[in-house]
C-alpha cells in the first residue's frame, strides 16, 4: 500500500478543564492490485511514515518562505 492522503478530525476534549485541541489522524492508502482505498490509524504506521509526518511542519515552512532542507 502507498500513502495517498491523511484524514484529520478534531476530537472532543475529555473535560472542561482540558482546553487543548486533540486530533485523530488516519492515513489513506491505495490497496495493492486494486483501485480501492484503506484507512489506517497513524499509530499503526511505519517508523518512516511517522518521521515524515513529524517533519511536515518544517517542510511546509520551507515551501512557504523558500529555502533549503539539508539532510545529514
């Protein structure tokens, strides 16, 4: 399967004291040998996908402002 998209939904807070926004994130994959799609919880994704997802804010900023990303 290959990642095609992400589905992000805001989750309700557990109580009035906790005002932090919480989100449920699923990855959308194309099924192998099929045109169908499958949804997988981000918690179940591979280490590589999790690393790329963690890098996204930095990559987005470079696209917005211009610049370089240096991998070491």
